[in-house]
């Protein structure tokens, strides 16, 4: 029999970015909030102090901050006719674990989506006609506009001490920033990070070709900053240990460096670690959540009653918990009916490798997580898609992440070199100082046959079905990245290099889950304007169970060519405002179906 705990006002499943944000907002409103985190407590000063933090073998190779896939993973297949197999080793994406989640080990790329991306279907139908969207592509509008979210983007950036330069300030284009972005109400909290030498070369080449480069927005503070919660954030020292690591300089924004120092001290907030939530409990009507059930560190089943249930875990976990709990109708790709699991998407990425003449000294060990140069000329609908025959685009950037010896040293691009021996050593030595990559983060549209479901065979350590991913690359994305890659070759050539090597997948290739691409998984609990086409409304409130809210990139109806954290955090603050100002006064649906 389950242990039953005393009731709380709010129970949250997961304590990453969205959990920290909602915890702050709702404790400030006077509610008693409990966060259930299945992993360990993580803290910057005890878990990742210097020099403990800069252990590449521990963090990048062995994945100390990642989910234990032997206890719970996902299964993956390319098509509905395939048999899914378990994801046994971290490859294509890296699932975070513990307090902070993926927000503890991310790089800090903090973008706002371009305005047209929030009304994707309407925008393309109006501009190109309904027939331009191919059959089987299930893109849709988010149900919220850029203008509605702008104040929450702005606040998120201030919480994270994001460095950058505005290009569109209150509707006026200003020099130095991104002229293609949506209008900002304020300048970035901190100035842009200083370019490394390679970024300066790429910026000049982009401009010479006719594009509009700008300093990439980075949640890596460029100078000391005190955020709206009173938390002091230090300047980045370009150590080159960001992705896969905690930040010992307190410069990379994470829940630990921006929110938790205040939240954890509040008397009306509690976090329980090693608490694996296995379902959201519903009353007899199935229309109201009564709390959650979790497995504690001793393996005991615990029932936690609550008035409000917030799913603030990673995208995959949120969708799985909805399916396990029977909240919403599971998506059926054959009939097209149901919504939970629908519109699963990823990102279609590539790059341009540029080899400069011998004698070039880039000093790649001077690195940041997100600082560098980017451009949006080939992103979203910033160019005419009519004659090209595809939808979407890619954000393009050059970021020098570091020059670590195990995972960040390679041989000369385009050369066949042995995997060991003197020839390999010579090629690594030759390549280290004079190569750079211009990366392309490509959008991925939603499709009828790309979705999430419960696996009929494989189960986790608690005996529950694993989440099953069904996804493969489509012709639309292949055309998109081929086009963007061909344009970026021109940028590479403008640098007067020794050679340029295009790194774009061959058409017809399948998703290779063994190779890291990004952790930008989206969809499955998508937002929209009606219960027929979405799981949650514009405030991330469940249409079916109004006292359940679902946060994170699971709400994205399709994936954009940006990192998701900017939109994820803006949507969370947008939801928090609605809960505080509307829901708490009159609990129930915030949007009428």
C-alpha cells in the first residue's frame, strides 16, 4: 500500500529550468510548492568546483550528468513498420538528470524565435498558398504570438544575464545586432561576448557575401550582473568547458546559478530528490488531477496529493507521463486522431568545415558555450521559399566551444586518415590551430508518421513501458539543408581558405542515433487553439484535465532552427502570469474549448 503524504498546493515533476521558474513564481504567490526530482541534488559549489568541473573523461565521455539509460531510456524506430530498439548509449541526444536537468549541462544558446515561426501554418498558407504545404506535413500555429511573449523573453534574458546586442529595438533597426529579429522592448542585459579570432573572420566573410551577421545571444555573462531575483552572476573566462559541464565561474546560466539560490531558501518550497513520478492521479471523473504517485529512494510507492500538478520535466518525460496517466487521447498516425504523442520533431543539422592556410593560430582552447557570430538570413521564412520547394531554414553560427583533447580534436577535414598512429597524430596537430566550423541548426517540420507512443515490449526498472520514438528524415529537410549548405560554402570561400568541406547528410540517409546532433527534441504535448489539434492551450494548460499544466519543448508543434530554451522559458513565465492572475482566482480552464 502506498505511503500517503500531506497535501500541497502545487506538485511539480522535475526541477530544471521550467520547474525553477514555476517554483519561483508560485511560491511568490504564496502557494506551498513541492518539486519531485528523480535524480540527485546538484549544486555548483559542491558538484562542479574547479578543478573538479574540467574533467573531460568524466563529463563528456562518461556522461556523469546524464540519465542512467540502464534504468530508463527510450526506444527508437524510423518507420511504423519497424520494430523499435532501446537507446542504450547516449549518442544523438543527451538526456539530463538531477536538479537543473539539461539546464545544468547545456551550452547557453538563448534565442528568441522569429515571429513567423509562431503562426507557421497560417503564415505559409497566406504567403505561398495551401498547396505549398505537402500532404502528410502536420505543422500548425502555436496559438500565441511573438508580441504576447516578448515581455517574457525579455524577463528570461534578464534572469540569465544573456549577452548580446539588439538589432530591432522597439521596432527601430539599430546597428550591431540582428536586423531580422522581432522587436525587443529592451537591450540585452550584458554586452556581447568578445569574438575570438575565428569568429571575427567568419563575421567578415558573412558580411562580404551580403548577409547580416550578429553576436550570437549567449546565456554566458560577459560582465558581472545581478539578475531580477538578486542573484549575482560572474563574467565568463572562456575556459572552454560548457556543454556537458556545470559552470564553476557562475557565468553560464543554469537553474543553480540564477534561480535556486533564492528558491531553495523559501519556506514554502520543498524539493525531494530520488523521487521518480510514475503517474498523475485522477479522480473518478478523469477530469481532475488529485496529485501524483512516485517511487522514493527506498523503492517505496508514495502518493502525493496536490491541488495543482505541473509537469516540468524534459520533453520526453512529460509526454510519457501523460500517456502513462491516461491524460488526453493518444495519437493514432493511421487515423490522424488523438493528440498525445503527435508532431514529434528533432533538428536537421550540418556544417561547413573551413581549413585556413598553415600558420593560422586560432587558439581553440579559448572557448565559450554560446558566444560567437550568427546569422538568420537563411532561417525560417527570411528568404523566398517559393521557387525552392521546401519549408523552413536554419540558424547559422560559428561558436568556438573549446579545444579539449578528447572530444574536440580532429584530423584535417576531408582527408582519409588512420584512427591511430603517427599519421593520425600529425593530422590532428596540423588541424588543431587552423580549422573552424560554421554550424547550421536546421528546422524540422512535423509529419503525420513522426510521433511518440508507449513501447509494447520494453519496460523501465519500475516495470512501466518505455517511450517509443518514431522518426526519420524527410525530403523537405534534405532540400532545406542542401540549399543552406550551398549558400554557406560561399561564406567559407570568402575567407580565402586552403579548402572548404561541406558536412551535410546525403539525401535518403536515415537518422543515425549513434552520433550526437542536438538535444532539441520537441512535440508530443503540443499547444494550440482547440482540443482537437493540441494537448495544451496557449498557457500550457491541459484541455482534458485543467489543473494539469505541461511545460517545455513538448509544447512545440514543430521544431525551429534555434535552440529551444528561449521559447521554453518565455512560455513558462507566460503561463505563470496566467495562473497567478486568473487561475488562482477562478480555478478551471483558462481558454474555453
